[in-house]
């Protein structure tokens, strides 16, 4: 009995010791937590009660050079669900599915998530937000976010690019200057209880967001509008795959306008094919054709291997390395000065200039003018073009490069190179951004003209410009003329390999003496007629420049007085003058702005070239044949154009302009013609074609 009691007492004592030890450890642990680690656990508890909300900064504004808004951030409501506060998730999902771009099942999954708050749809339209608010659903709330908006729609879309749902730049200036525009997010911290209610007099903290910086572009929205209007019109009136126009100030490298078609609306960028987001002005390459002859001209003059008065003989072709390179004019231009070689865009003449320059020097100039390398315009996706490696250049490659074949360039490369000629030989880096300012309007960075190198001398550049002025005054660039302004330029027409498509281009500068503008028009993949640079691209240049000089109030050239009375080039229809007296004919032609030449001594017109109905430029000379002058008609010969791929009406109009007759068989497009293109035939001759 005593032994049992003793055992019980021992057990109780041991149990007591264990309890005391446990209590001691608990007390020690509590002391450790509540005294020594109090701050740590207080912080942990506060973190559990705090709800942290990100405050999005306002993305910077993109302006044009005159502070016209091109890209802005506007407020938009984001729909947020708070699952703990939603009593009937099925009903909520059913009602919201009628408004949001989400299925009822997806909404239900989100509103039943084990989370304090979840996004349903971000940055909804004002109309959607109003409809949801009118439902007054418990647990459905809104937070205000910033949404990117482009107030001018498609205008300058390829320059601006676009920003995504999280206000991150995804293309164009929005992407390349994303860190400048984005800003730094802020934060709100609110103390709430387990039910999600804010604790009275609880902790509240607010960290201000830092709004993004604003960017001023060199673009002028008025000039951009003029360019896009004319490009849109050209695309609508022709069958053209795509087109690009750039306007540049050669004296500081500023891009005043840059447009591509087809285009897209950055407000709805996701609805367009990603291919339409591509900025063809910097990304697409093409053979420049005759527009590249500007580079050959400047290089030859700088090397001293040619001058404007040098004589060249063109028999219509030139043999190089076993290959025959032909002139566009059958029979050639014969003896001509270099100034006439430029005006006539004579390929054999330019091949000879390229040969005189030589492989080593010509390659040096091609690189110095910026070809085969990016311009560093700071837009995503810029291509470098394609230039032969030095070791790949043989006699044929040197010859073809001299007239713009066998080399591919981007539009921005070509206009930057020609701008160096316009800027007295000084090559400048092209610029799209003028300055950056912070959200308080303080300028934090200004971009100045950046000189890369002196490519050719001032004298060479001036002589080159004078030669280009001859192209517009006397050569293929006549339709680029704008009354009162001396313009220099070069047309280009290049055929695509293996398909009936052409690249039609014109690049011009003005005024010639001190250029303020360089404009490039490049229409690519043209399958309709006319496709020649002189007939398609040059008139587009004319339409743009005519409005731009008026908008910029650019003073006319000093030679305006010399040219006073010279009519602006227009297209007019040739009237039917046959069987009319010369007394009747003279005032009719004068009123239309047409010149005339009389063959014979009679008083009555018996035949005429071109025939009635032909479309010609003002200033064109109409040949009138009287009774004793008909035999002279045989002396007037014309070059047969390539009619393949044309429709019947197109061919009729073209041949009528040349004073030729047309005989056809079949319907559709012309697949064969006789005589072949390039032959010189007498005016009035019949050309036979077969259509299919």
C-alpha cells in the first residue's frame, strides 16, 4: 500500500516537472515572440491585413513638332471582382456575360476564386462600365486605369506604333522610347479586416506614381496629312501593292512626314494583320533603279572623272563582260553631254561613268552615302539593305549598280543619301524625335542635328543639284514641276523579276539653290498603267509639294521672275484639228497651252500628230500637216512602248499620244504585239496586238 502511494507520488512529481518545463518553454517562446521578436511579427500581421494596390503612372504624351497630340493616355474603368463579397456567383456571372467579352463559365471561375480580388476585364469602354454600374452587383467594383488613345486614328500610325493593355510599348516610337514614356508606378496600402472591410483609423500609405515623359516628334501633322491624303488617293486610283512617301528637311535631318499604305488604326491594332504594323519606310527594301543615278552622278563629279559638258556616245547599248546593257531608247541617244545623259536617264552613259569611277572608289561612295547599313533612326525593325561584298563586284556588277540595279535600299536610306546632296555634301543622321520633356513641362533633352560625315564637296553637291534641275525642266521629271520653284529630281521605274509589276518612284529636292525639302515617292508592285516614275510618282510629288510650300510659306525661287509666265504643267486633251483652217487652229491650241509646228504651206490641216483625243502635257508641240506637207509625215518616228499586260483602253490611249494606230484581236490583257517594243516606226503606223 505504502509502496503504491510512493509510486503515485513519484509519477505526479514527474508529471509536475514536465508541466513546469512545458510552461517554462511556452513562457520562453511567448517572451521570444512578444518581446524579442515583437516587431517582426507585428509586421507580418500588418502585411496580412494590408491590401496593396498598384497605381499606374500616366504614360507620356507624344506630340508633333507643333504640340499637336498624336498619342495620349485617357482614363478607363477596369472591372474587378471581390470573391469574398459575392453571395450569388452564378447570378453575377450570368448578368456580366451579357456585357463583357467573356463567357459565363469564365466569369464564374474568376468570381469563385480563392482570392481577395481578381480582374474580370481591363480598360472597358465607357458604355460597358455604365451598364455594369447600373446593375449594382455586390462584390463587383471598378478601378481606374490609363488607356492609350490615338486621336488622329491612322495618321502616322507606322511612326507612333502602339502600346499594349499594360501600357507597355509594342511598336514604333511607343516601343523604342518605352522607358522614356512609361514612368514609374505608385502604390496604395490600406489596412482591412478578414471580411475585407477597411479598419477604421487603420494604416493607410500612398506612394505617388511618377508619370512618363512627353516626346515631341519632328513630324508636322499637317504635312503628314497632305502626304497620307495623296498616297491614299494614288493607292485608290491605281493597282499598287504598297506605297511609301517621306518628307525630310535636308539641313537638319528632321523627318517632317513618313507614310505607308496600307496602314492600320493603332486604337484597334489587334484587329489587323501584324504585317500591316510593319513600317515599310524603314523595313522594306527595293531596287532604287534610276533614282540611284543621283549617287553615281555625285560620285563621278567628286572623283573628277566626269563633268557636265563631257561628251558621250550612246548607240543604244553597251557591252560589259559579255553582257549587253541596253538603253530604254531604241537606237540610243547618239552624241550627248553628261548633262543630257542625266536628263535622258541613259543607262549606257551611266555605265561608262561607273567604269571611270572604278570599283574601289565607287564602293567607297556607296558606303559613305549610307547604303548597306542602318541609318539608326531609332525605330524597331530597320533593315540595312543589300550591297554586294567588295570581292563579289565584277565588271557587270559595277555596271548595273551604276544605274541602280543589283543593289537594294530602304526608302529611309535613299532619302537620307539624297539629302546629303541637298545639304552641300554633308551626311546627317535622320531624326524623328525633337525633344523630351517631363510631366511638369520641363525640357530634359533636346536632339540636335548629328553630322555623320562629309560625303562629297559643296561644289560637287551644287553641280549635282543643277543636273537634277535639268531632269525636271527638260527630262522625265516635268510632271513634278511646281510653278515658282526650281526643283531637282530623278524618276525611277524598275520591273519586278518574273511578274508583271513595277516599282515607280521619284525623289526631288527644292529649291535647287538652297534645298529646304527632299521628298521621296515610292510606289511598289504597280500592275496598272501608267507605272512609269514620270507618269505616276512625279505627279504625286507635284501634288504634295504644291500644298506643302504653301503651308510652310516657303518663298519662291529667285528665278521666279525669269520663269514668269511659264504655265504649270497640266494634262490636256488634243482637239480634232483636221479639216480646219490654220486661222481657226492657232487660238484653240494657244488657249490649251499647246505649241504647234506646221509642215507645208497650205492653209488647211489635213493630218495631225498626236491624233485627236490623246492626253498630253501643256507645252507639247502638235505637228500640223497641210496639203503640200503630208510627205513630211513619214519623217516623224516614234519608239513603240511595251504594251504587254495592258488592257485595250490603256494601250489605245498610250498609242494615240504617240500618233500610232491600234489593231487588236481577242479580249482581256495584251499578250503579244507586233512590232516589238523599242522599235522606231513612222507616226501613223498601225501596231497589232493580241489579247487574252
